C-alpha cells in the first residue's frame, strides 16, 4: 500500500487549527512538509519525516517557520488509517503541548486505495425526532454531550441562552461557574467531515417552542442508529403534560374533548345547538395551547444545580393538568346546558 501524498485536516488539544500535509518517498522513509494554521497564533511550518507501516502513521517534525515571540517545539504524531481512508491519532511536542488530529486524503493516489470505484454522488441522509416537554440541569446536559463526544473527534459545541446567547466548547461549558438562573434554550451540536465530502453531524435542541434531535451523514445506518441512541438518552428527561399525554400518538386533552363532542352531536336536537357546541370546542381548543404557552414552560433548563425541592420542578406538570381539567369541565358544562340537563337561572 502506498500512503497518500496530500492530506488536509484539523488539530485539537492545547492548540487548534487547520492542517495541510505534503509527503513524498516510500512508506518506510516518508518526508515532507506540515503546515499548521492556528487561528490564535498564526502559521507554523514543520519539516517532517517518518513511516507508514501496517496502517499506522508515525511522523516527527521540526519547526522551520513560526510566528514571532511564540515558542514551538518538535512534534511527534502517531495515527491510524481507518476504513474510510482517514487518519486519526494523537500528537505531542517536547514543550508539553499535546492533543489529537484528523487527516483527510486530498490526492488521487489515496482515493485509488478504495477497491470499489465510486458509482455516483454521495447521498446525505437525515433523520429527526421531536420530544415532549423537558426538564434538564447542567449535569444532565454534560452527560448528554459526553455521550455525543464519544462518537466524534471534533468537540461538541454547547449553545445556551441566559439573557444573551453564548456558545462554548464542551470542556469550557463543563467548568463554567454554576448559575442559579434558568436558561431559555440549550443546543448541542457536533460535526465532522467525511471522506465523501459530506458532513456527519448531530444537533440536539431544547427550547420553549420545540425540543428535537437531528442526525445526518452519508451512512444511513449510522444516521438512524445515532438518532436511536440520542432518543434513548433524552427520553428520561421528558415530562408528561396534559396537552400530549400520549406522545407517540400525538394524543392529548384536545383530542379527548373532540371525541366527546363528536359522540354527543347526534343527541342534540337542532342545528343551532350543534353549532354552539362546535364553536365552544374550537374556542377551548384555542385557549388550551395559549394557556400552556403562557403559564407552562416547554423546557425547564437549569444551567446550575436543579432545585432540591421537587415541587419546584413538578409545578409545570401540575399547572398543565389544571388547565386540562378546567377545559374539560367547560366542555361538559356547555354540553349539559345544550342537552337541557340543567337550566341557567335568568
């Protein structure tokens, strides 16, 4: 096997940046140039040499060009070629810096390693799952993000709204000082490029309008499997509200009231009574989601520790069911009046 000559990728760890690697020579005596563009410190150029044997890449580099007033040491990088033709591994320098890296092939010789020729353009597969109401605290956010991080080399980005919107890498969010305030939104996002040129990614978002997870990539089995994994991690965080107590079927209090009204309509004696009952149902069905939106948060997001008083986290569910029973009582009262079960005193 002949190792590729042109590679591009990313560097992570104590330093981050874009990589471009140009190699020549035989696999047991590789030599070339590595360029690292750190967004903070600038461009550094290394003269590298090493070997590629049994799927393992071993390179050592000496800096030949570096930014002024910046200490740069000799580097040692070791990586493994995977089934997708990418090289992933770890690097360290003799001044103590270290981290991980990923390289993607960018020349024809590396593409020819695939025994099966490409027969068409790569397909991007996507999948989405909507969730019900959520209660989550910082510890659970970090646990969910760690589960995503295990499957990606690139860092998970955590975005949250607490007055203003901020985005942090997972490591920074993990050590962020605890806040006693509630957040309005939390979003977890991670992605990495594939050899096909497409991007594999996962997004998990909890907000006040909707809660969802999406996965996408060039491998349909991975997309569906990753979504199933996220669903398994998120389900314990859901709470049952009266607006949708049968989540999988989308069935809630409004649907119960509709069934009641449809069953009662044939018993009403005239058209005006039927119209009055339907008009009352429509009005109540509009009021229920309005009341939920106004008084029941769709997501309770604690950016610090969750309150120890369970009533604090239970009250949204209680209010939801109070709204449900009130709307049900209103429909029953209207039905009784129209049926003549009791008279309104004038």
